[in-house]
C-alpha cells in the first residue's frame, strides 16, 4: 500500500500508543516530497510530565549504526511497557540517507549545520526548523547517533559539550555513560555551528551525541551500543520497564572520560596527499610520537611527510580515508578529565 504523505504540522504528538509517520516535506527541485520517517510513542502507564526523549539517526546519510538502531526501536518498543513520550526519527536527512551521502543531494546541505533551521529555507533547513519548533518542545532529552562515515574513525564513544550549568552537565554525563562506550568525549563547540545538539543545548535540553562506527559500515558493536544505550536511558528514567544493563561485557572499567576543548587539538591536514596512519583510534600517544605519513605520488621517490603528535593524550579521532585534502581534520588528541568531573 502506498505511504500516505502527512504534513508535518498535522502530527498529534499527544496521541496515545505507538504511531508511525512519513512526514512530507516538499522538494524544491521537482514535484514531490522527501518522506521523513518518524515514530511517536506515548506510553500506556501514567507519565511524568517532565519526561520525553527524542532519538535521531541519519542526520548524515552515510552513517548507518544510528539509522539501524533507531529503526529497530521503532519496531521493538511497546507502549504497554512504557510511560512518557519517545520520538524516533531514524533517517532525519531522508534524502541524504537515500543517496548514502553525508549531505542532502536536494540542496547540498549538511543537516548537522542547518540548525536552528528556516521555515522558508531549502529542504534541510525546513526539516531542522520542524525539529526545533515541533519536536524539541515535547522532550527533555535529545540523542543524536552518528558514525564517522568517510570523515573520521573514532573509538566507540558518546559525546557532549561542556555545559555551564553544573546540574545539567552532570545529568548529560550520566546519560552519555548509559551507552557504556569505551569513551565519553567532551568536544569543542568551536569546531562547527548549526549542530542538532547545539540547538538542543541552547533550548535547555540534555543533549548527547555518539560516534559509533566509521567507513560507511554498520559495526555490530556500534549498533549494539546505540540500541541498548537508548534502552538504558529509558530504563534509567523509568520510561521503560527493566533495569540498566551492562552493554560491553568484555570491559570491566567504566567509560573513560576525555576532552578536547581547544581548537589546537583538532589538527588539519597540512597538505593534500595519501594518508598512512600508524596508530589506531583510541590509542594513547606521547608528544612527538609518529601518527602517520602523508605521501605525494607526483614524486614517488620523495620522502613522506611525517605527522607527529603535538601533545600527549588519546587519539579520539583519526582521518579514515587514505585520500586526504589539505584542511581536512587529520586527527584529534584528547586528554583525560579529572575523576571529580
């Protein structure tokens, strides 16, 4: 049966039970729609009016762990076992997901640079405006599940910004740790603007991201941490029956909390070349340690350019693809956060 196009403004977020939608956002270049999937669940049990969670996958179309985990949650979550509201959007940038691309081919926009959106803007900006004005008001927690795509390889981690409000900062850390990834990464807001989590934070939400894979794959560990992590969040807040569970049974230590707050720790590629990394994401390195080599094949007899760590710490991100353009982020080194944080 053909999917019915539903205008986004017609969604009844308070409707009891579980309901699946395809939100019809008009295309700019031709006659038709980008049909963005969304599931809204209102639990049957009495709800705390202060609870509500929105979970996003597919903010970038070539990052699959989040898309898969959120789609599974759309099917698996049972409103009879739940209280409160959960909003699930497995392919936020549906047009980017359909094209297996980072940005939407419809307007060339990276969804994670489109916030707060614009009701009169191109497709990506209108979707961002819908999230900002129609989804965020119904929730208190926002989770945006990413992977490195073609851009970078991360060790499995959840991510957040440093929040000035100490109470909200601690709650955000708590939510990030419920995904039981090896790392929890506090990163700089200076790197980019227009992020979904930026907008959620500015709206006073508890906002957590995640980097759960790379290389346009669908790593089983990344999908597991995304899926079980969301369930842990729902259990922690009493929105789902059950207890918070250990996700990585092979790791006895808690997630390692690291941070990279200065732009100096986000190192750009000094010249275009072929990148040969010599360390793995998540490796501890010393200042001056060799991280990789850049090769120039226009002179195959030339020596490579050695890239060495500018400081000691953990390699929290590393350019994945061999082909690397000047200015692309080549690596990020983070430092451990004091235990009291």
